[in-house]
C-alpha cells in the first residue's frame, strides 16, 4: 500500500453537518452515531431506520455492523465493552494517561 492509499484508507472520520439520503453509507452511519452520542450497532441501526425508514430493517442492521466494526478496527472511532456488546462513540481522548512506563 502506498502513502496515498494509506491516507485514504485511514483518513479521519468526518461527521456530516446533516443527514443526506443520497450520501454514502459510512456518512449516514457516522451521522446517526453522532446524533445519539454513543450506542451499540443496534442503537445506531434504530436511529438510521428513523432517519431513513424506506430501507428494510435487516439490510440496515447488517450494513451498520460492518461499517462500525470496520471503523473501530481501524481506530477511527472509539468503543467500550459493555454487557450488551461494544458501545461505539466518536469521543476523543481529552486527558493524558496517568500511568507510567517501566
């Protein structure tokens, strides 16, 4: 992978200013996640269903899981393990770690 391909693959996530039904799936998923603040893939799917009710529910759920998992694995969005699974969010680290390295 050359530098240009790497930069394209790992560019920061951009939160769209508004929901665009003609937009790509990643933008829609990121917008839905930003709207709810934090949530599981199922919660993001429900928000996306509310924003775009014409798409079949099963189709949305599968695609949202793929997008969120891909962004999380690349380190482009954050997530925390909970009993209900991974809770995704767009939070950034705002405080330095207080541990030490030996």
